[in-house]
């Protein structure tokens, strides 16, 4: 073993000390110092490293050789592999398992619920979706989950009969966990690396004018007159209708206030029921003098809607009230920006892709012309 040497040399007209040594990997090392003691300390360090390298036990040498053979074809060295492991894996050695991490994440979200920055329905949905993620990966650490793992999970959910929309929801909630955990517990969000499943676009279903007449005819007896009228003519979302308090609905004053805690995107919007506008005149005609109902729960609403289906003798269309409102408003006004505001959309893309041309202007006129005195109640 060749020892490191300290030599006195001239550097820019001044005395300096040069240390030359052979590194354990066989490369030549050379450094210059202005202080002789620092130079000697470095030389001693080089000698100790050389001694350690020559005293490596046989098992470690064989392991290093085996690793080298695996890395050499791809141009990696043991040092490169070690540096990568230190940065991307070992840094997460003390990270909790996914099972514990999900509980921590949900606890923080529950605190958001108490501060009114998260709705109960959203928390329940998040807890349900992440329960499935935890059951699948709970005994692993979050940084270990790869794009391939998520693609396999997606395939398993498809085999279990889950449709593309459902699978997409599960993956998006997992993505929320990854975003929250970065960078303390993972270095990336693999959900962003996969193509999320999407349901094949189908033609929008909505209630035809004759069906709308039957719904309006039966809604009072079913106890959902406000729910049907505001959903059918103004497109207020079902969950928004459930949260809408009586003091924000002023039919006599011709105004409805949808405040941030009520709306889907927590964006306040006000609907002024201006005279001369067919959708607003229809609301006034159907709700003037009608008392606003007591607050409903999802369960009580479900029972009333079942009664509405029975009384109207028709099959229900998923989100049919709001879809019908969009369809006829677009057909009547041909103003996507105006319809978007009424519906609480953030842009006109949804209307452009799905609602243009679904109904004609005469059909829209017939829809808005339906009045209580025109039908037998």
C-alpha cells in the first residue's frame, strides 16, 4: 500500500504543501494547502481510507463485486447507486407506513371540517376512498408506491366491477394523499404519471318537456316543490339545494343568494329573478306563496324523490333537473357565458362539449311556458 506524501512546493512565489495519494478506487489524488498541519491531516486521512479499503472482509468484497456487475451494463457505479439510494430511499427510512399516514392525513382533514374549510360529505368521501387505498398498500411506505403499482390497482378495481368514473375517483383521492405527503414522506406523486380512467362520453340525458310537466305536477304532493322548481329552472345543484337556508331564498323580493358554504366550489353567486326572463318568470309562477320547506337530509330527500317518481310515473334521469335546466337555457338564450354563470360553471367548456343543440328554441319556449294553471294538480 502506497502512503500519501506531503511535499513542500512553490505556488505563486509562496511556499505551499502538496499531498499526493492513490484513492481506494485507483485514481490519483492531489491537493495543495498553505498550512503544513492541514496537509498532514489530509495525508493521514487518505492513509486511513486506504487501510480501510484493503481490510474489507471477503463477504463485503464479493457483495460489492456482484453489485458492480449488475450496475456496469447500465453505466452506473457503486458510488452513483449509493448516492441515489441516499437521496431517494434512505431519506424516508423513518417514514410511517401508509396505514398510519392515512390516519394522520384524515385527522388533519377532520380539523379542517371543524374550521368549516371542508364539508362533511367531502371528508366522508375521502375517508371511504382512502380506506381502499390503505387496504391495498397499507403495509408499505408511500415513497415506495410507483406508477406500475397504481396501474395494477386500477386493473384490479376494473376486474372487481368498478367503472372508470369510480376508479378515477379512487386514484384522485390517492393523489391528494401524495400531494399532502410531499416532500416529507415521498418525492413525487405517481398518480400524475398515469392516465386516469375516463368514462366514454355519451349523449346527455335530460327530461323532455312532457316529462317536466309531470314532475311539476307531482312535486308539491311529494314535498319537493322548491327542490324541483329551483333545480329544473335555475339548475341549482342537488347538494346546494340541501344546504340552501330559507333566509337566502326571497321569492317575493325576486332574489336567491347562494353563499360560499352552500356552493360546490365555495364561490358565492346571486340569482336575481328579473322580470321578463322566462326562467325567472317560471320560478316566480311556481313558488309565489309557497312556503320554503324545512331543511332536508339526504335520507329524507331520497324518500321524497322516490315518492315523486311514483307519482309522476316516470324513470329518473341522473342529475336530470340540472341537466334539463342547462339544456333549455342554452337552447332559449344561445349565450354560453350567461348560462355558465347561472349554473355556477367556471368556464363554458362543459356547455360547448355536451349541451349545444340538445333542444330546439321552440322546445325551450314550451318548457318555460309550463304554468301551474296549465296542468291538473
